[in-house]
């Protein structure tokens, strides 16, 4: 009797979990344009052009953020020079994964936010914490209207010596931590960061750690491209690196002869 | 033409467990600090407890964005109350406000499972427990969230709460001392951590009494 009720509990929790599972992968994009009903035609249903993971870490002098430059259209890697990390005001960086057009809209909102902040002309400027708070409200309110901005955002920056690194998801889930990753990065990069991140990483060590994570993503995330940018922000200012590619290693014996020993192979 | 179904959910369960125990002249409110999504951990150091008033602390688990929004709404309503009445809201008053706020969104609920703990106007510990749409009751102790099913039976056994059906109603406030209650809470969390994947990392414990507020942290298993 205990076992059946236990089984029922498992099934019930599976159903509940299913109800909250994230969207399924893209199916034929052409189909949706034929199937939209007029009432919902303005609402976001699926992402179209997407960016993959963004990784951010705090290091000794500030924040380091890395992302590749790919924009995928379903399973096609359509764009290879998409800048997914941008500056926001004097003190912050924003990195975005998910729908690129929604990111561009977010950048427009942030432009207006920073403009109005500057127009006060009071010597004060919005820091990363404020930008994070603003974006959380924007994302949550869009989710409330059932028309989300399909992005996972990473906001990082330094203001008055305080380093800040936070994340917002498309439904408004937000938090701050010493290291952040979106999408596949949560599964592949975060464990590496949990092992190897330290409070007092130097710039070189930070970059090496980020490159290690990005390389891991390159091997295992099919929407990753080998053209990355690493951005650094400190009290002094911000630099976004020129795009460059990572060295990868493919001479594993399992890659040389991938079907050796596989069922049904010869 | 059949209606299309959205392929995204406006809700997510970010997990976590909250517990509160009311004593004769104290109240203990505790919550773990793990925030998860699906089978991933987002962060190990996230506070689920919010100070709503001097003598009202709310611990909430569930969908974090809704919890944050709820905390914001209640905090700002408390600020307005202070401006209008020139005093802090009492815990029972805050309890009613929370219930009304939750029911206000009855048809698009805050996916938040709340436990409100504090001291009433007589200085006695009070704990209020809620569901996602605002039904609430004053109790001697409560657990909510992913580990609640593991903790509640244990508290029922240890705190030997009198039946709510008795007449005249017997007080459910525990006769345990403050130190014993805090120890009990720590035991609850370390047990729940063993079997609930969404509970762990560390537990944040707030102790309210006549002398003020105290905060304790205890490390939990991180697996």
C-alpha cells in the first residue's frame, strides 16, 4: 500500500515537473506563420534567432564575461558576428543569450534608461545593481502579460569598489553570485567554476578559466561557434576584446575512429 | 481552428523549504539558501526570508520571481501603513494583508508558499501558514516548500501539538525553550536535506524575541 502511494507521488511529481519544463526545441519555423490565430499573433511563442551561453565571473579587480558570437536560426548557425556582450552606462556590462531581436529591444530600453539618468546631470550614475533591478522588473512584467522577452541576461559591473554579478531569466527569476552562466553554461561551465573559482583570481587566471569553460561548451554545445569575445569591467573602465578563436584538440582516439566497438558497426 | 498552446510556462519551481516555530515569548523562522531550477542549482547562497515589519518575517519558497514581487508589494504596503498610522504593522495585521494580496491574484496566482512568523502585540510567538492563493491559519509551527512533507510529520511528533478540534481551544504555542526550538529546526533541515534534492547548502535561521532579532547560519550538505 505504501509502494503504490509512493509510486503515485512519483507520478504526480513527474506531472508537476512536466508542467514547469522549459520550451521544447524549435520545430519547423515555417509552420508557425501559417498557424497563428489573430488574437495571439503579437505574442512571443518561440525564439527564432538565438544566442547560446554567456558566462560571467568576478575576479580580483572586477568582472569578466565571455560569450561566443553565434546567432543560430534553429539548427543553422546563421550569424557568426553577433555581439552578445554590450556596455550599459559607465559601470555595467550586459550579456544575453536567447532571442537576439529581444536583446536588441532590451538594449533600446537600456539606452533610454541611461539617457534619462544622464539628463539628471547630478553626478550620479546607475550601477550594475540598479540595472539588474530594472531589467528584472522589465522581464517579470513582460512575463505577467504572457509576452516574454525570450532572453537570459547576465549583468556585471563595478561601482564604488563593489563588484556585482547577477542574472535574470525570461520569466523573471533573478539572483546574484560570484559566477553566473546561462543556458548550456549552467550545466557545463558552472561545475568547472564551482571547482576552480577563487575570490582573488588575477586577470590572466580569470581569462584562462573562462576559456576553459568556453572550450568545454564548444565541444559539447552544438550551437556554439569558435569565435568568442571576452569583456572585462573594472573600476577604471571597460574593454571588450577583439573576437578570437580557441584552440581545440580533436586527436582523441575515440574521435579518430568513432564507430569502433559500437553496436552494429564494422 | 484549435487554440495554440504556449510552449513556455510562466511558472518555475525554484525549490527550497521554509519552517517557523512559535514559542511563548519567541519565534523562529528558518529557510534553506538553495535556489534551483529543474535538476540544476542556480545558487547556493540565496535568502528566502524577508523582513516585512519589525515583528514580522516572511519565509517563502516556490517561484522566486513571484516571491520577490510579493515581498516588494508587502514591503511597500507596510511603508504606506507606517506613513498613515505612524506605527509598525502587527504580525496578525500583516498576516491578513498577505492573505488578501495572495487572493488578489487568485486567477493568476503568486506561486509562493509562505510562512509568516513574528511576535503578536502581547509578545507571544505567532506563526501563520499559507497556500498559494491566500488561505491561512494561525498555528504553533509550520513547514512549507519542497521539504515540507518530510519535516511536518517530524514536528508533529516532537512538538506534540494539541488537536485543533479540542474545545476550549488549546494553545498550540510550544512550551520548548528558544535554544531547544533552534536546535529542533537545525535537525529538521539536516534531515530534509538528506532526502529532498531541492533542500541543502545552508539554512538561515532568524530568532525573534523581546530583546530583538538574531540571525544564525548552519551549513548543510551540498549534494
